[in-house]
C-alpha cells in the first residue's frame, strides 16, 4: 500500500513519478478551473467596486443624518436579485443569503462612518 506523506509546493505529491501526474491531468478540468479562477477574480473586483460606491453612500448618509441601514431598499434589492437569480438559473435562496451577507457588511461600514469624527 502506498502512503503519501507530503505534497510539494507545486501541488504534486512527493514520491510519485511525473508519469502518474501526467496520467491524472485532464485538459477540460484544467480549462474549467482557469475559467473559475477568472470568475472568482472578477467577483472580487466587482465587490471592491461595489464597496467603493457604498462607502460614498455611507458618507452621504452621515452628511444628511440618515441611518446606516435602509430596510425598505434592502427588501426591494432582495426581491429584484431573487428574480435575477431565477432568470440566471441560480438558487434564489443562495442569492438572498449572499446579498444579506454583503448588505450586513455595508451596514457595518456605514455605522463605522457615522460614528467617525
């Protein structure tokens, strides 16, 4: 029985020949993973842009004495994005949870902005 004790820095298993690694390569899997990596990068970049905009919203709310959270807007956004999720064949429950997580973080940022000098 073969016991693998170490994974090298390049992700290959120590002690296995390159022939075994080559047999396990799957070009389609590699291509799909590259696509996933690119999409993950895009998601992070989009979130960064979103948070730059919501930071400005937080500043405007502070200047105008508005509360950090806007429950009416959140309800509208959830309904709109659930519909978008359904049209995009994404689980609307997942979309709602994701939006809830993002909105909670935005509200936290807005509260920090409101309490800053």
